[in-house]
C-alpha cells in the first residue's frame, strides 16, 4: 500500500512539473511577442522619412504644379470665362439673331477686355459662316500678328491660323488668300532653317 501511494505522489509531482513548464513557456512566449502598436508608429508612411529629434520641422505642403495652357482654339480653353457670351448666345437663339449680331457683340466684348467671351462669339459666328469672324480667329493665332493681350491663346498656333484663314477664304474673304501665302512663306523659311514640323506642315498644305 505504501508503494502504491509513493507511485501516486510521483505521478502527481511529474504532472505539476509538466504544468509548471507549460506555464513558463507560455509566459516567455507572451513576453517575446513584439509590441505591434509601437512598431507600427515607428514605420514611416510611404514617401515619408523618420523624424529626427535634431532636425527642424519640414513642411509637408507640396507646391502646386504649373499648368501649361493649350494653344488650341476650342471651348475648353482655360483662360476663357464665357459666362456673358453664353448668356448672349441663349438670347440670340431665342430672338433669332444672326451672325452679324454675334460679330458685333464679339467686337464689343473684345473692346471691353472680355477676351474669353469675345472668342466664343467669334467662334460661333465663324462656324455659322462669317468670314470676318474667321479672319479674327486666324489673326489671333497667326505668329505674324499674335498679341497675347488680345487673345485667349497662350501662344501662336500655325495650324489654327491656317484653319481659320482657309475657312475665311472659302467664305469669300480675299485678304485670307494673301494671309495664307504669307503663312506658307513663313513655314518655308522655318523649314529651310531645319524646322521639321514646319516642313511637314508645308508638305501637307502645298
């Protein structure tokens, strides 16, 4: 009987030893788990450098990128306001006003410095067949006559100048024919100086 009791005590001791070992391993494992919250704070966001205690604060604001305005003459030109012109076009449509009225109002907007409004009406009048309106648009784009203070364009545009001169010529403006010849002469000079784009346009338009 004494021998059985000794075996039971030995088994019990081994069991407690095993339990104690499991507990010790668990505690060690818990202590070895990294502090995820702290580590996450130490990791900089993409593109950001870790802060240095001796470094001065750095502004995180990024400068606005420069936007280059397109030279094309279309209704999305960024320098055009156009609200007054759109209001006038709505009234012109309801009252049945023709291209002569559009051209006169465009000239009025131009004299008032409302370049975007003027351009929209010149554009509409030219599309409706006004050779005079097409001549204005062509001259605004022509490198030989370009004046930044008189147009919504950011730079001269030979392609647009040719387009509107050609339209004015088709609608009966004789001066447009001369302007086209001048434009081609300018392209010939540029092509002779090695301008490949001028050479391509010259070949296309001759």
